[in-house]
C-alpha cells in the first residue's frame, strides 16, 4: 500500500550532498542535467528538449512533494533527484497490506561513478524508515542499466522479480524489481 508522502519540509545532508525540496530557482540546473541524451533514457523518460519541458517537470516536483533535489555541496548545483514514487502494481500480495514506496533516482552524467547516488539513496532510505516509518521500499531498474543496478546492490535491495515496464516513450523494458524491508519492522 502506498504511504502518504510529503517531503516539502525535508532537508537531509550527507558528506557531499544536500537533499532538499525543489524550488523554482533550480530550473536551469534541472534542464542542464535532464537535457543530456542518455540520462533520462536510463530511467524511462526522454531527455528534455526545451527549458519549457523542464519547467513542467519542476512544477510537478514542487506540486507533488515527493521528490528531492540532489545538491552537490561543493558547487551548490542541483545534479539530480531522488523521489519516493508509488509502488509497482506487480508487488506480491504480502506487500500490498504494508506501507511502502518505490524509490527512483537520476544523476547528472558528469557525476556518474563517484558514489554520490549511493550516498543520497542511503540517506533517503534512512529517512523513509526512521522518520516516515515505511515498512518497505521497492526499486526497479532496467536490466541493461548497470549503474542503477550497482546503486541498488550497494544500498542492500534484494531481487523480488523480473517485470515488464512501459516507459514514457511507449517502449517495454525488462526491469528487475527489488525490495528493501525496514529492519525495525521485522
């Protein structure tokens, strides 16, 4: 069952990152990373074609209150996002009566391979379990997305099942659906 989420007053910090709600001043940073070919496609959405498209997504992030901006402390740029999305329809019955969310993340290409997303995702998981009191978090990644698979593995998710995911581009991607149970709810 999807837990109600409101991250509009949430600010989390790691050694290199600040995770905070998006604001209108983030538009240019969002467009800078979301317009690079190959970034969005790894998550099932086409890279942004215009600043107007990024504005629509930014407005959605602010309105829906479930996505945090990933800010790199050393230059104060927004370099990605981490969101707590609705859970998959493909969940096993044992999860449908428990409170959970699906975590999704994207990172600017220039920052890949530095362990930043693992750092950010672990912090959001900690918040989701200790503050939001979720029972579980799922995460899906396309089987060809080895970077997301690595983040997933390093954050302790376990394989649940292989599913077919329809992207915003109307393609079907074979996806590994994984889960992480709240250790305090065992």
